[in-house]
C-alpha cells in the first residue's frame, strides 16, 4: 500500500516537523524541500520473444551539498517519480544521520522483474545505466542495490559504465561482487547495522536479546539477514512474511530452513513447521520486536492499531505512513526510524567506495567493527536529541540528519 498522502508529501511533513526544532532560514529550508536534479529516461529493451518494450527509468539527485549523491536503484512495477524523489530525500537525511560525506539520490525502473528473464534484466540494466550514465559517476552519483536489484545488477552497471568510459570504474556503484571491487560484509550490512541499533535499543529499554520474540515483514535480503543474525544471537524469530503471506511458529523458526523453502516455491507460506497467516495477522501477533523490511507504507492507518510490539525497527524505507507513525508513537512503541535503522547499507557502501578509490581493501572484521562504531554513535546521538528535546526518535533522527545537510548548504552559500 502506498503512503496515504503521497510518499514525497510524507517526507516533506517529516521535514516540517524537524524544522520546528531547527528553525532553518527560509532559503535553506526551501532548498531542502526541493530536489536538486531529476532525470526521467525511456529504456527500450528487446524482450526474449523479439519484441521491444519501453520502460520508464528515473534517477533523482536530491541533494549533493555534502558530497557525491548516493542511493540505490529499485526495479518494481510501482516505481514512479514521487516515490524515487521521496526515497532520494530519505537517502540525503540518512547520509547526514551517519555523517557520511555523501548527498542523497535514488533511481529505479518501473518494471516487473519477477516476470522477466535474467537476460531481459541484463539488457534493461545496461540500457538504463547508459541513459543515466550522463549524471552518475564516482565523483558525482553512486548507485547501489535496492528492492529487486542485486550484486549481479551492480556488476552489469559497473561494466556498462566502464565500457562507456573505456576503462574500469569500480567506484561508480557499490554493492558489487567482491571480485570487481565489492566490499566484504556489504550484502548483510543493512541487517548488521539494523541489529546493532536493536541491541542498543534493548539496552536502553532494559530488555535482553535472549528469548526476545521477533517478527519480520519482508523476507528479502534485509529481512532474511536480520532474522538470521538475531536468531543466532539468541532471539526467537516467531513470524516472517513476504509479499504472498506470512508464517508463524511461537517456538521460533529455523531461518535457513525457511529460506530454503522460499527458494523452492518462491514464498515462505506453506513452510511445514509453521502456521500460515495473512500479513495483517502477523502484524497483530504479540512480539517484542517488529521489523518491517519490505516496501514503504506496509504499516498504515488500517493495521497500525493492531501492532503489539515494544520496538519497531525500520529495515525498509518509510514502512510506516504518517498516520501509522502517529498511532504507533501514541501507543508508546519505541521506533528506530529508517534513516537510522537501515543506514548500515549505505555505511558499508561508503566503505566500498573508499576502498575502490584507494584500490586498497579491508577484511571483514575491519568492515564490521567500523560499521558497528558508526551505527552505535548515530543511535546514541539520535537518542540524546530525542531525550533533550523531548521528541520522538524519528523527529530526532531528522533533526540530526537535516541539520548536517543544512549546515553544508549554508556554509557553501548560494551560487553565483
Ligand atoms: N538501498 C539502500 C538504502 O536504501 C542502500 C543505498 C546505498 O548503499 O547507496 O539505504
């Protein structure tokens, strides 16, 4: 379900809430409400049956005051300019929250990758990369994976861009395979970072991971790794959902086994050691932590009232609509907001980019340790703002991220 009031409008409302505590000068505030550069491209692709289909692709560079624009590429039938603009704005604040020298961007193609062959996806990726090739690059804008794009898609993007330039440019995308300049630990980085913020929240709330009950909405890369890391740490993942439905076992699920089941039949449903539920039923189940890890607007005014979790950790971007956010905040549920909770992905993307530029690679321990340090620091910075200003965690994260971007915009001044 799309956010009720338009996705970008929701992002602007959150910005407005943050500005009540920042009181930015009017011109800076207006700058931050406006995307810097939006490119819409037509992407012709020859399908396997010989016909040519035209897809619409987007790349929005929301802001790059602090450094190159940064953000993922998604392939999904619902991709549109409003969504990509909203996600690009979220990337801008997210890079601010974890203090990376990046601005924010997002891209995507409106297509249904679930009904396309790998070859069709490859041709789509290559042509889309060529079309946005005029604005991306290691110094200007660096794409990464997002919904329904993966390491292989990044490899095709890197290859296409490199062919255009006549030499290898590994730093043009992150989330690549390690063999062409990817970073150790990138594929589970969003989930590792998410779990770090959950662990800090548990300490803050006087709770323990041992026996903690967890439900995960979305069993893609972020949801799977989060479930796996948490169950390895002693939590009980009692429910998971994907786009087709949910499963539930109060004794806890074997995450690797569920993943094997899903790999066979393309859904978690029907897993033999669990009951089938609808996604809304799983949302209503009593669990300590709820991790929405699929698309925006998963929790909305229609189901937010039923959420019973003590903590919501937002693996997805904007999984709660504005209405859901109010309902859930009202209930006193502790929210770890998206621009903090899922920032681990872009943090390790930053590490990957740095390694590519230096042609000097780190081991997994170094990546994990540095990621952990950044995520803990960001969590506590947001928590302090929330305590000092007596505001919810989302507004506090916005205050931190937006403030950093606003400072860069202000100190650079208006050109000419
Ligand atoms: N798509 C991820 C996100 O929404 C990662 C972006 C990146 O690494 O640039 O944060």
